[in-house]
């Protein structure tokens, strides 16, 4: 594992900001690190990058301890903060070359050229940073984070404020980078999570609320599944609601219903018999997945989804 976080805890006075957080990130894995404001997300990332010392617990990055080997840890990490700090009066090439020299890279011009090509900055490489769009400034931030060839990337809201075309480009770039690096991706945009992440770690009130693949999260987070069904003619809603295994029912209109069920396969058999008894046919019967946004708001207590 490239990143191992073990019972990481941070106290600010009597306030517990992060409470025994543990998770791991493997090489080539993109992990979405999610949480509402004040959940402990940023504090965890600051401890992982050695900007904050934990009150207890520890973490390792590529085998180096954040407690005893902070310099080595920082060499393994590339970090793109939400508010990307750049020298806007400098030219792109000038800025990245200067940063490469600060990192002590042997051939700074060559490395800068490689990153400009990788991040698609070639058309803008001789412009001042202040003259560029936010999308290109995010590319510069990614290029800077990658200059020293870190094994772990931490990206904090990297797509915030980008237009649709910029989003597509940045997503593609992040996916390519994520094939060879361990990537921790923090965002409030749930569509980004589904588009980019292999796994999701949700933190709430300083503790881990979920740590699963997106597919597993969608299947198991609520303890029930959703089924959408459409009949060819009106049916008895009260009888449908009483079918064994149906927890709740919502009438979607035009002979369509959304059911909350425990076992979709078992309920499907009962629905087919129900249709026969009602003298109708089934036009559509689909098992739906819970959205990541719905799961997030429920697990963090921001929305109560009634069953």
C-alpha cells in the first residue's frame, strides 16, 4: 500500500477534529475522500502531508512515517490545494522551471517540458499565468504537483469552477495520472466521484462513515434496493404496497411506481404474479442504484431517506 493511515487523531483543545481515522490507498487507485464542511477532511490531509502533527495515531506514505520521516514523506507527495497558489505575473515555462529548480531536479528544463506536454499546456506555455483560464491554471497546479514525480497525489477540489469542456479535459488527465500513482481526490461534486473514483472514503464528524467501492456503496448503504416498475394499465396501489418484501412505495404517475425492497429478485416474482392477478402487463421493471449524492447526504446526516 502506498498510503496507510492508522487511527489518526487530532485534537484542538478539547475539540476532536479527527477521531481514529484509518484507511489505505493502493498504487493505481483513485480514492474519493468526501465529507461535509467541518468533517475533518482537510485536517486529515494536513496531517498526511506533515503540515499538522497528529495528537495520536500515525500514517505511512510509501513506507515512510509522518512522525519520524516527514521530509521523506513530503518527497513522495504531490499536492494540489483547492485555492491553487500561483505567481500570476510569471510565464508558464518560467514558473514551472523555477519550481523544478527548487525541488532540486537535475534537468529542470527537460522535466518542465515533459510536464507541459503531459498536462496539455503547450499552447499556453509562453503566456503569463494571470492571462490563462482557470482550467489552464489547474493544469499548471497539476504540473507543479507532478514535477518531482511523487508516488502519491492529493487533489483538493481540482475541478471546482471549471466549465464543461475544462471538466472533460481535467477528468481525462486525472484518470491517466491515476493509473500509475496513488490518488486521493477530495470534492463536493458527486458526479466527479462517480466519474473518477475507484473507491470512496466518507468522513463525518471526524470518523469514517464509509470505506467501500462505489458499486458496493450503492448496493449496501441503505439495506434495501430500489425498483422502478411501469404497468400497461392502472393497478391497485394498496395491494402492490402490501406485497411481501416491499418496504415502501412511491407513485410516479402514469402507472409507474418506485419500490423500496430487500430482495429485488424475490420481489420480482411476486410483481409478475401481481400483474397477472390485476389483469395487466409489465412494460418496465428496472433495479435502480442509489446515487452517490443520496448515499453521501444520508451517511452524513444531512438528509434522512425514509424507508
